């Protein structure tokens, strides 16, 4: 068995979960945040038999879109000392999904 850990953009998460459920895959959804953009994303943990890994990756690839996002920076204004977010000029491309597959040693329900 394999555990697929897929980090996707929030905007694609519901559509992806619907597509996976339609094919009878089981999953757990975690609310997460990217370390770089510090904005919310969604992590799905999907446990599958090894022969289904490629099918799940295909569904993820067909559902999740690459988008360009503006980097939000933070600075403290001298006058107020308040920590303020501001939009910078730099953009990054956020991938449709970042996917890890991990070997599962045991899969138990007790
Ligand atoms: P974030 O860490 O918020 O990164 C968002 C996007 O910012 C990344 O898109 C990448 O284009 C850019 N980026 C990330 N770190 C950077 C850096 N040090 N310098 C310049 N640009 C940087 P993706 O690569 O598609 O990643 C999307 C999300 O997937 C990430 O959100 C993070 O939550 C996760 N992720 C990506 N690679 C990972 C890894 N090796 N381990 C764990 N999580 C990862």
C-alpha cells in the first residue's frame, strides 16, 4: 500500500475530492499553509493499493491548475509599529499539485 500526500490549492480541493470519491478512493483532508507564500492550501492524504497510484496522480493532474500568485510581504511601519502586509511586485508560479508517495508499512483499523 502507498500513501499519496498531495498539496493542492484550496480552489481545486473540492473538485479534486469529488473526482476521487467518484472513483471510490478514500482520503483525509488537512488544512495546511505553504511555507513560502504563507497562504492556505489543502493537503490530501490518500491511501491506495500500489496499482492505483498512477490513476490517482492522473486525476490530480486533470483537476488541479497551475496559477501565478503575487507574493505578500510583511513590514512594520516605523510610526505605528504595526505589522502590515503588502503586495510585492514579485510573482511565483504555484503548481497544480505537489505530490509525495510513501510506502505504508501497516494499514490497520482497530
Ligand atoms: P509555498 O511554500 O507557499 O510555495 C508556493 C510557491 O512559491 C511554490 O510553488 C514555488 O513556486 C514558490 N516558492 C516556494 N519556495 C520558494 C523559495 N524558497 N524561493 C522562491 N520561490 C519559492 P510550488 O513549488 O508549486 O509549491 C506549492 C506548495 O506545495 C508550497 O507552497 C508548499 O506548501 C508545498 N510544497 C512544495 N514543495 C514542497 C516540499 N519539497 N516539501 C513540502 N511541501 C512542499
